[in-house]
């Protein structure tokens, strides 16, 4: 389903129900940028913790322009 500002109120209850009934929820977001250079540039030698700090710094500089949400329900045979 496609949800945007014009139909969010109409779809909100359906989205909430899907989340509440889900066994698993996943989301993704698109931002106005992805990274910054200089000391915040990613390196193959980064530890997971340092990579995370760099990505947090980059993410704080950009805006979310699109958000995707997927809900999953386990179906057993």
C-alpha cells in the first residue's frame, strides 16, 4: 500500500493493526544524503562501533524523505 500525507489518516488504523498482528516488522528509510568525508569517511579498518558513530554523525545531518515499513506474519502449513 502507498501511504502519503493525503491518505495517512485514512490508512493509520490499518497500519497499526498490521504492526500489532505482525510476527516481524522491518523498516527502511531514504535520506537526503548518505555520508560525509573527512574524519567521518568510512574505512575498511573501522570497528563496528566506530562505523556506527560515523553513520550516526552522517544521519544527523540529513532528513528522512521516504520511510518504508514491512510487516510479516508467519503462516504455518
